[in-house]
C-alpha cells in the first residue's frame, strides 16, 4: 500500500468516527419512566398472624413416636438390592377337610433304553476328514495378509505376510 492509499484509509476512518461522535452527542436524553411493579414492597396486614387460635395444638407424643421410628429405621440394616414391592402371600386359611383315602398310585411305566446309533461308515469318516482338512486350510490361509502385487519383466509376483514371515508368491505356487 502506498502513502496516498494509507492517507485515504486514515481519512475515511476519521470521517466515520466523527459521524459516530456527532450522533452520540446530538441524541436527546431518553425520558425517565418510573417502574410500575416494584419488588420488595410488603403489604401490612393487621392481625394476620399475631393472634394464635385455640384449635392449634402440638401433639408431643406423635412427634416422639415419629422420631423413634426414624431412629429405628436408621439403626436397622437395609438390603438395597431388595425389590421395591415385596409381595407377601396371604396366610392360608385353616379349613377342615375330611380325610379321604387317596387312590393307589399306578406303577410307573417301564423305562425304555434308547438304542445306540451305529458307528459312522468309512465313507462318512472320509467326508468328515475332508471337511475338517478344508476348514484347517481355510484357517491357515486366513492368517496370510496381502501386501501388494508386482508385475515386472513378464513375471507377476504377490507379496504376502504371515506373522513376521514374508512370502513372495508367483503364479502357480
């Protein structure tokens, strides 16, 4: 910024400040209006609380009983994990029931022993072994991490890691 531009900016700021000062001092004072609702004032009521009535009495026995009940609650241990609403079963009413001989209990049915399934055939064993071998191979392949692929001079190599070992695999390996 050259000197002339600096003077122009300074002159512009001076004009803005002078306009603001003129508006501030030329504005008339605001009118003062008294508050309608004043907080803190109290109305004086004659005879409101100064005359106790004869109907109000303190029952000291009830106060003492309440204090004793509160102290007992504090002394007694509480189970904070107990359910809030404890449902108590109503006491059973005693009714006289004439004694009647129960009918004889029938003999229990005979116990049936389940039959043992036949052992697996060699074909089933071979199928299970093949499935387990495939699962083991998939688990081992799942431990490899693919790092990248490189194609140079017609050779294509893949870079794999298993733990801390690095393997370079070519097509057909």
